[in-house]
C-alpha cells in the first residue's frame, strides 16, 4: 500500500511540475535592444559604403581585428580536386583572407559595389548574427552572388564589430562570344 501511495504522490508531483513548466515562459529569451539593432544595421551600411568608396580605413574599423575569418570556403568538390592534385591537407579555407580582400578593394581600378538584400539580424546580448543575400559588382556588372553571414560582437567600448565573414560564391556565367564570319 505504501508503495502505491508513494507512486501516486510521485505521479501527482511530476504532473504538477510538468503543468507548471508548460505554463512558464522560456528559461531564456534573446536579449536585444532597438539601439543595438540599429547599430548593427549601421555596420552593414558602413561596410557597403567602404567598399563603394574603397575606404580601407573605414572597412578595417568595422572588423574586430585583421585576422578574422573572412572567406568563401571551397566546395567539397574543389577541396577534393586540390587534395588530389596539389595539397593533401587542403581544407577549403585560406589564411589572411581579410587582408587579401582589403588589398583587392584598394587596388581595383573599376567601380565596386556590394548590394545586400533580405538582411536578417539576430542578436543576443553582446553577440549578433547577420545573414543576407549579396551581389558583388564591378563596373555595375554582377561578378558573383550568394549568401553572406557575419558573426558580430559588441566591444567593451560599446561598438559592434565584425568577428567573422563567410559567404557562398556563385560566379556569373561568362558571355559567349560569337565568331563573326
């Protein structure tokens, strides 16, 4: 009898706990403020402006540091191809890619632009994720496009900085030249 009574008490206690859990709010809600969301949005606008104006100081001021991950990782097929032909330990990533990007921006003679659309920002306290579709243009012609993601963090000075940048790359098909007869 005691065993049945104990089981009944445990069952009632468990059901009571589950009922209270179902009615309670989630343990964790994202911590986000309109001011932070605006500051993060401003970083995306400043990034585009820095690319258009080729302002490398502005561009670098948006990064946490110059050693951040900043790249479009190679596809599994490309990794396999490189491993078979050149480098058995190639993992599809490169080093110094922010510096390479900045050098490209600073040395390119043509007009550059990077257009963002479908921007989605998720913030939780001092960390944020930004994801968007992009088109990278040279002289008003799309060179490549894809999806880009940033991880960002808020510094001790209260500034939002880019911690990493990863993107997919889809190249525009080259126009086929017709042969004149």
